């Protein structure tokens, strides 16, 4: 079973993603902020990281940097953000994000992108 960590400070969005992806058979780890996400990543191997950009303590771009530069991991990272400005999207990709979805997003599209990122990892 593939393990996905979802870092999202909006409880409703976090629960919606949790229930949607859990129904598809993924094990979902919920992080309510960036610090919680990094703490979990230091203890647990995951197959995919889904992160919001703007969160307390550690933001999504910092998560990408920590995973890529400090942990030296190539775990796929999907960024979710209400901010879809080109400069924001490009920054996330420059830091090492693999995909980017603008909120609000379709759960069907999220599912397709998750499957694609996980398949590319194999």
C-alpha cells in the first residue's frame, strides 16, 4: 500500500483529500502544518508528498527544499495552492516540485495526478 503524506492547514481540505485518497486504497498521513510534515518525514518513508504552499511554521516551498536539499530524497511532491500566479508556480518547480494544482481543485484530477506521480516513481 502506497503511503502519502498530506500537509494542509485547512482542516476541511485535509479531511476531503484524506477521505478521497483513502477510498482509493492509499495510506494517508495527515500533517496540519509544515513542521508536522517534516517531523513525520524524518520518521517515516512515504511514496508521495502533497503539500499546501502557505502553512504555519514551515511553508510548502521550505518542505520542498528540506526534502530535496537536506534529506536528498526524490520523493514526488505535488503542491496545492490557492495562489496560482506564474511566479509562485515557477518557484515551486525550481525548488523541486513535480506537479502543481491550483485550489479549488477537482478530486478526480487530484486522483489522476497522484496515480501518475506514483507510477512514474516505479
